[in-house]
C-alpha cells in the first residue's frame, strides 16, 4: 500500500480500517464529504462509501446534528427512489452516527466531465475548420444529436424523480453519472450510433445529501433552477439548448410538470432581478 | 499614505473613484503603472453615516450625508494623493447595485466632477469593484469569491469573461441579518453593527453553548430571514428570562432543560450558524469548479471568525483563503477607481447621457473584458 499515500492523506473512517483484500480507494473529496471505493461482502462487489467527516470549522453540536440528519435523509430518499424506479445507487449499509453510508458502485463518468469533453472536442473540430470555436451549441446539427439525446435523458430522469416527490436539492451535472450501457442493451432513443460514444449511457442521479421530500411546485421549480444555473455556469455554450430541452422533455414527465415550468419562470425572475443593496 | 507625485511614472493612468451605494461615502485615487502592471493606492478616504442604536440607515438621511460630505472627502482624497485634477484619466462612480437615493447623490457629484475637470466617466458595478480590489490586494489569481455584505451574499466564480453567480441568498443578505439583529439587541452601530456582534460573540466562545437556530442551505443558495426571525424569538425569550430574574424568580426552568439566553450567546450562535452556511456553500462551489482558492470580500468579510472558518475549510481542501482588512473589505472608493480603471483601459466609457445609476445591477451583467 505504499503507492497510495495520497489516498491516506486523510484519516480513514473507522469502518474502512478493517483488514481487507481490496484496500479502500479515495475517489473524491466532494463538498460534503469523501467518497471511497471499497467492496461489500465479497471482493467482487464494489461499493461506494460516503463518509461525512466532522467539519472542524463548524460548531460540534451543529456539525453532529447536520451530519446525522443528512445521512438519514439521504438513505431514506435513495431507498424511495430505488423503490419507485428512479435510477439511483442502491443503499447497502448505514451508520448515521459514525457519518457513513455504503451504497452500490456506479460505473461510468460524471455527466459534467462527459459534456465538457464533448464541448472541447466540438471546439477543436470548429477550430480545425478555421472558426473561433466558441459558437453557441444550437442542437440542430447532426453532430449535436448525442448531446440533445443526453439532455433529454437528464430532463426525463429529473422528471421521474420529481414525479415521486423527491427534491434533489443540489442538482448539478457533477451529481449525475453516465453509466455505460451493457453491450447489446443500448436503447433506441435517438442517440447517434455513428458518434464517438462519449455521451452514451444511462443517467444515474447521485448524491442525495441535500434531498428532501416534497411535491410542491415551488420546490420542484427551485430544484430545476439550481440545475439550470449550475449548467449555465459550467457549460455556458449549451445553456440555451439545455433550457429548451429541459422544458420540452420535463413537461411530459408527470401531470403537474407544466405548472412547475410556469413556476420556474417566476423563480428565474426572482433570482435575476432581486433587489441588491450594498 | 500620501504617495509623492514624483514617484508615479508620468505615463501612469490615474483614476478617482466615488462610492456611495450604502452608508459609506468613499473616494479613492489609484494609479496603474502601464509598464509593470502594478497599481498603487494614492488615497482612500471614507466617511460613514452612523445611525443611532436600534435604527438602521434610511435612504434619505444617507443621501443627505453623502451630499454634505462629498466635497470635503474629495478634497482630502486629492490632498492625500498629492495630484492635481488635471492628472486624472477618468472619474469612476458606482452605477449600482445599492440604495437609490445615496447612489443618485454620488452619481450627480461624479458627473459634476467630470464636467468641471473635463474627464470621462466610468460607471462601475459595485460587486465587481469588490472582487477586483480583493484580487488586486491579495494577489489571488482565479479564486472562488464569497461576497458578503449588508446588501449582498453571493458565491461567485469567473468563467468566460463574466463573474458568474453560483449561489446567493434567497432573501436578505447575511450582513442585513446581522445588522437587524444588532437592532433587536440595541447594539451600537458604531463603527459597525457586525463588528460589535463579533466582539460580543467572543464572550461566549469559552462555554461554547449553541442556541438552536434553523440552518437554511438549499443547494448553493441560502436563506437568512427565517434565522433572523428565530433569533429575534430567542431575544424575546431572553427578555422574559430577564424579567423573571428582576422579579426575584429563577430566570430559567432548569428541570425542563432551559438554557439561560444572553446577548453574547445569541450573537455567538447566530454567527456560528450563518457563517457555517456561508462556508458550506462556498465549499460546494469550490468542489464544483475544482478551485482551492477562496477570496472573501464585502463588509462581512472583515469578520475574523468567518475568515478563520473559511481558512480551516480551505486548508482541508489543500488551498487557502484570501481576505483583506477593513480598508478594502468595507465599501470604499478605491475599489471603484480600480475596477473603473480596468474597464477604462479596455476602452470602456460611460457617456454623460447614460451616466445613470440603478438599484438592480447583477454581478453577471458586466462584461469582464480585462480578463481572459
């Protein structure tokens, strides 16, 4: 285990200190906590362990309250999504007072990375053709079909989650994985079979750390607004396309969806034109 | 402070900036050396309108303050800089966001200077002024910016020539929450209500009792009005406890687990809660954009507890926090001069006919032409 000194720069949570044939691997230090890759029961079953370490900058009472509350809420919401057929990782085990949650390992890359890689390739291609490479992605070119199909799948997944009364609370493209399709199981959903395969796969929504249960239009609209703004700030060239597709695809997801989209307009106005003194 | 005029290279561009979007009237003079790219602060004068304890600053009184002190502050700025008005390249002023009446008084004064000395005007976004000044003073290259003041609470990251807002308050600003709570407790507004809350909170650090307040983070946004209402509720409870004590009864029902509420504990709990929220949304933005640098600007950025919490968070992520002291954190004229001069150098001018001001001016509306 000499090679992974970087992995062990942080103290491991107690649960990962047991001897194991597959050493835990630190995948990422997110905002909320650390994600380790380990195994569950058998060395052949990979799992993700989400550990919320104590935050030394936060008051210990507040920290314990938030950690406990969030781990429990996350597990409940994941379980509900799973039961209702929303693609999320399955919960394997939990210890809310120790601050960890163990769940299914989702293969693939985050949607954010896939889209950025795709936009980068598009830019390179445009530059190769002698253009500036910062054109807005309209979604009308054949080459854009993959992105359009991916954005549709994102909107549909979010729609399904909202339909069952779950609000994610931190919808960003970093919190969605693109799980590669098993060979021979690719759906016929308009994705470009001739393409580079960069944007292929099922959307799996992850990180329910800020999720809550609600069926109010307002909460759903705010959830969409968070996604829209996160999208705008990370993939600004595809911003308009995203908004268009979100609105058309989400509308079909459940009965109240059109009302939510109407509400989204109000939320946008509030967000952008709020009086700012100071 | 006064930099002798002979030390400024003759080809340096010098700008005068006028700020008055809230209760501070500030006039600053900055020089940009075109060969070294360095900037030097020639003058940074501020005069603050302080309202009595228990009250806030009203727009009309604040505007009257700015009108009364503008000439005096402008004269001392020029004197401190030791330059004649003819040496200026442009007059910069705060276009917004801010309170209408104070903004207007300062815009009128800036227009007057522009006509009097025949210098072009540059209208500046107040928030961008804070960000650019923070970057200049601290040397932070491309940080995630937490902008927290009496009117704004935003988490900002730069992308493609805009300062993009990742998260912000959904209702009142964090500084407004603190200021208004200071009014509830009748704490002095001198030098600033937030400063006095910070001092009071230090008295409660030793026992570290955290009173229960809501914690309102939604994604990268947060909300403060509910926390203020809850804190006001606890303050009312404290007065009941005080009244019981005055009657010779026990102040708290210890059997029921009631805690004695004191102003210090209230201030401490309020700070711990709202700052934890701010650090959390900043951390989330840092994780999202993959940055380890964080810059705190705005009046609340002076708070040492906030800086310490942010520093611990950034250190854990292998980064660091950049903060400035009250000279540059709190509203000032120099930041307007600096951001205005950056825009001026890219050819930006505000024609007299368009030299208006506006209460609503989003940070992401500004085209940041001077960055890649």
